[in-house]
């Protein structure tokens, strides 16, 4: 890899004119010494998106597509970078991200991708959470044990994408998850503690879609790999792992959708069933979710000796330091 390889940033877009200029500026104003190629694959926006795109010397088009995966694949067809990033049109990068991502990919040539942590903000720019993960991701099982890879904070080697043939239209709702899931059959990934991006939370997000579509897409993601010998010879999902993953995802969606009574009812039903043969991960995850849906309070004694109190203090300190040290409006 060159010291400063070219990075192609593909931005699938549809009616995010309120945010997309911020996304573009966070790329254009990166202090990166290598080439940057911005490709906006717009699905025929009817808001101010096109007027904004016309202001910048970037590659873009605005035409109907078949969704997220199709929009990204259109960009991949013409992308020329050795590294590819897929950035949402409502999220944006923090300064220094490109330099850091390339540093890790250069240092660890076996990696298929590197992901950073992110800061989530609401529509009023208030910080909602800060990711604190750091992990080597060396198996597709990472996803099936409720792993999360932030697409908006990930940089992928082009050869890894070419090996699996891009994104699948059949898994559009979880197109980014499916992309990483398949790459992990052939390459390792790395999640670093560095903050790479800002994740915009709002009601019009693609991820706010019908949970049934999301679950169905996840099922296709697993089953299509299971039926393809190119993937199944490397990693094959057992019925037990598959069932636990789908059950947990359905329960989690009910909780996140605000259906508290339904989430509690379904969770109690699952936990009341015979779980002797369930994995430790499944039991632990259900216990954690049970505390969330019931808003269960834990004693100071338990918090201290389970490490929860110390972790909460650490998280608060990190959040405070981020508010002091990070200018979320740096791109202006």
C-alpha cells in the first residue's frame, strides 16, 4: 500500500439536503495528504440536495435506484481508490480520520477493513452517546453475537470488496452489515478506540424502517452465505446460533421501537422456556435486555463489584472530555 493511498468515499443519498453539505465538507477539509474521490449516488432527491451537489467539484448523479445497496454499487463501479468508505449523507467525519484509518491499514496489511468509534448526536447537536469499543474482529460470528460495525466510521480495502462482489440487493435493509459479514469470511477487521465520525440521529433515517424488513434481511444475509459454498466452507452457522441471533434481534427491535409491553411479554416467554441448552451469550444478553425493558435499578454494591459504577464514571469523564476537546462544527 502507498503511504497515502487514494480514498474513494461513496455517499448514497436521498432527500438529505439538510445534512449532505456537512458530509461533503467533512471530506473535502480532511487534512489528508493522499487523493480523495467523492462519489454521491443520489436516488432522485426532490429537496435541495441537487442544488447543493452542483456547488462542488465532485462526481455525482441523481436518478432512481433500487435502494441503499444499488446506490452504493453504482458508486463502486466507477470508484478508483485503493480504499473505499461508504458514508451516509446525514453523517460526517471528524478531522484527522483519514490519516488515522490509513495508518492502521498500512500497519496491518492483513486487515480487510478498519472501523473507528463514533459520537451520536440529536437534531440539536447534543451528544447522545460515545462509542468506546476496541476489538479485533476475526470471525463472522462477531455479527451473530450482537456485534456492531459502524458503516459511517469504516474504511475498507477495495480488494476485499472486489473479492465478495460488492453489496447484495437481496439484503438491502442490512446492506452494510451483509457487506462486513461476507468480508469477514476472508479478512479480519479491526475496531480502534479513535473517534472517526459523527452519527446523526433523526426520524428519517434508513435504519428507522419497519423492523420486519430488517429481520427478514438479516435472515437472508445468513442463509445466502450458508447456501453458498464459497462462504459456508469457511464459516457455517449452526441452527442454535442462528435461532438465538434472530430471537434476540426481534426482541431488541421491539424494545427499541418503544413497544415496551410487547417486548416484556415476548422476553418473559423466551426466558420462561427451557434454556438449559442455550449459550452463555444468549442467557447473558437476555438478562441485560430484561434489565433494560424493566428499567431495573441495580444496587451500588452490585454496580461497584460488577464494574458498572466504574465504567459509568469512566464513560462520563470521556464524554466530558470529548465535549471539551472536540469541535463538532470543525468543518465550517
